[in-house]
């Protein structure tokens, strides 16, 4: 009797597994066979990401969606890299998209829909060298030269609060410059100063 019950349980378990495998195959076939469904499914897992900037040196303003339907929007990433160019030399460098994700997560932790005032984005090696001679706060091998750093203020939010929120994300470097009232963010190792 016991043997028959175990056999019956095994059969039920086997039937459930077969049913689930079959359902998964049908779903996969439906999605693969219909690109619209696949894109909609993919997009639902990856919400759109939007950022707004005001470059204080060039007075340029930009608000856009840089990530949509599971992909970076190449024109938007280019426009952001242009906005964050070295304002002294005009040199542009591709910015690290992870920096944009960090900023998006930071704005969410601050209540969403914030405008970032840009103090510094990309820095050419020549600009960085010049700045490092006049300021002890400029690293000789700065992440700014790799497009992996930004110095910001957030409209309507105290910079000390921005620093604390960025540190709580535990992603990259966070520096607070009280006298100049800005926060440095980068996509390097987790550290703060």
C-alpha cells in the first residue's frame, strides 16, 4: 500500500513537471514568435530612466530619457556626454552609463525628478593637470578623465543630504566639498571622503 502511494506521488510530481515544462515552452514560443510581446515583456522588467541637468558653466539644460525598453538610448547617451564635456577645452568623452544609473538611483532616493547642477563632468588630461596644480582636491589620475565621475549639486536639496544619500547607495566614490558646496560621484571602488 505504501509503495503504491509513493508511486502515485511520483507520478503526480512527474506530471506537474511535464506540465510546467510544456507551459514554459508555449510561453517562450509565443514570445519568440512575436517580437512585440518580447519587447513589451523586456520593457516591463526595465523601467525607463530619466535625468535632468543644468550645466552651470555653459548654461545648457537637458532633460531626457537615457534608458528605455531595456536599452540605453544611444542619442541620449551621446547628448549627455556632450553636455558633460570639458567646458574649458570643449573636449568630449563617452561617459560611463553606470554613472547615469547611479544618478538615477540617487534622485530616486532623494524623492525623484531632481535636476542635477553640473560643476564638472569629463575633464581632459590637460585640464586635470592644470587643476591638480592649483588644488589639492584634484586627483592626478581622476575618474573625471575617464568619463566615470561628476561633481554636482541637486536643486532644492542640501549637499550634505545628497552626500549621505549617495553613500547609502554604496556604489562608487562619494566626496563632499563643503566650501564649494558640491558632491563628487564616481563609478570606482566604494569609498567616501
